């Protein structure tokens, strides 16, 4: 179950990058992702792989999104983006992925209660 930190060009800007997370699922059963109580289904990542794509985006505030269109599109081009695989040397990958998914859900819940404003311009 590799986890990648990915970077793609910013939409509509000539300079800069946007970073997001790709979690490739290979286990069965796989860790379940939720966002504010809603279950998030796995999707194809290209090349016969499935998983999750997670990023935060300027929506007037810094909002977390699964499968945001530009992140997902870059992922489907399998990995027409810069990617770095994240290693978890002190914990099993599946435990680390469960923790990441739980932290994303916690961020979403906290963000809904106490909005984090973004700097604007996707920065």
C-alpha cells in the first residue's frame, strides 16, 4: 500500500505547484475513508490500481477534498506529476494509512467548526 506525496502545476498560474496525497490500496479489506461521516469509495488510479487522492484547496477557506478534479486528473495520467513515495519505517503501512485517513477526517470536522482561511491564490 504505497503512499505518495505528489505535486502538479497550479491551475491557471504560470508558476508554483500544488501538493496532494495519493494512497494506493493493495490490501483486502482496505482501510475505509470517511469525511464527516460520509464513506469515501476507492477509485481507479490508472494502470489497474485503486486508491484515494486527497488534497486541500482554497474554497474561501482551506478545505480538504478527496478526488478533486485536477488532482485526480493528474493521478489518472498515472502520475503525470512528480511523486515521492513515503516510507513508514517504524509502523506497518496499513496502520499509517489508517492514521492518515483518520487525521484527514479530523481535519475536515475541525475545519467545519473553525474555518481556516487560506492565503488566496492557491498559496
